[in-house]
């Protein structure tokens, strides 16, 4: 299957169009060239993107795929019909218009996720969660752990930091993360600051071979990255989590989205209902 150029065109950030489009494209065996064009909120800006799409079609000899999330009809119409030489996937006409018919009301045609970020409680929750995750990254601080929704534990470089930030940015979850180190295994117990909050803990583990590869990129030829050391740390961490009754999963073959959803399901199922 030949690759294509894929455009994601939005009057907002384009993240929704790209996320949805990538989910669809993942069903097909090809690596595509991605082009995101955010903040296309006037017919003039849309015309410039249309020209870019049509030029790409002529140069590549194949029509680009175009995912659009545009609420302004005048802007949307620029990409309608034969004027656009790409295959246009209009997410608003596909989903919003049928829902308008079903609900019997017109949508508010809001651009972006937040119509006014300054007044959005959800937005402020996300900002607070991001600040919390940064302040409590990699065991930097044990203060205020009682405010955490979840505390991720596991050996160094198993994916705790990106998962914490994803939970904060996407779900407004206050996620701390705390590394399990050889000294903890020697003491044969969880780090002291975590003991009162064990019910909030969720563990991540990883295949030792993958861990050694990741650590080698950070500290080449070090004891830290040695395969036998990685095997010992992973084995001891899994034993500790099993003994302490902490739920855990392997990050080796799971995306951050899958890990985060599992954590929400097990620790904060209420956050799966909006």
C-alpha cells in the first residue's frame, strides 16, 4: 500500500482531527506524511491550505487524505466539491450534523475544546494536575501526596513520567511518580513516604531487555544499563509490588493511552464518566 500525504485541518489546534485521523489510519499498513494546519478560521487561510493540498496532489500523483474539523461553514465550503483534489473527511458533517438532527437543536459551533479557557473549571483542573505531576516527578517531593489521585511506582525509565503527564494533561488526574531503587529492595519494603498511600499506588514494569536498551541510550555502558542489573531490578520490583498488593502492568508493548486507561479503570473509575 503506497503512502499518502495526510492533512489535518482545523480552526483550533488540530489535535482532535489528528488524534481521530491517526486512529483511522492505524487500521491500514502504511506510514504516511502528516501535515497539520491549525487555526484555519477564515476563507483566506483555508484557500492557502487548499492550494497546498492541490499542489501536493499534482506533485505526488495521488490525492491527499484531508481530515477537517471546521465549524465555520464558509471556511468548510472551501474544501467542498471538486475544488479540493484531496479526499476530504469532514468530521463535523459526519458527526455533528446527525447529532443536531437527533437532538433537535443546533450545536453551538464552538471552536476548540474550551470556549473560554479562563473560565473553564476543567481547564484549571488540568493546569493544577500538570503542575502537581511536575512537582512530584521521579520522587522529587513527598509533600502533599495525600492530594494525589494516583502514585505510579516502578524502576527507573519504565514509563512513569510520560504516563503521569498524560494523565494530568488529558484527564486532570494528579499523578505523582516515585522510583523503586535497589535500596528499597534491600530494605524489602516500599519507600517510607508511600506507605500511608499504598491504596493509591499503581505499578509499572517493563521487559528487562527493553529497559536495558532505554537506559543504554541515557547512560551508555554503565552498570545502570547492564542487562543483568535491569533483570534484577525488574524482578525485585515485581516481587515487591506483588507482596504489597499493588496492581501493576508492563509498559513494554502498551501505549501511554492504554496504560492511562487501565490506571483510571482500576484507581479512579469515576474519571471514565464525564
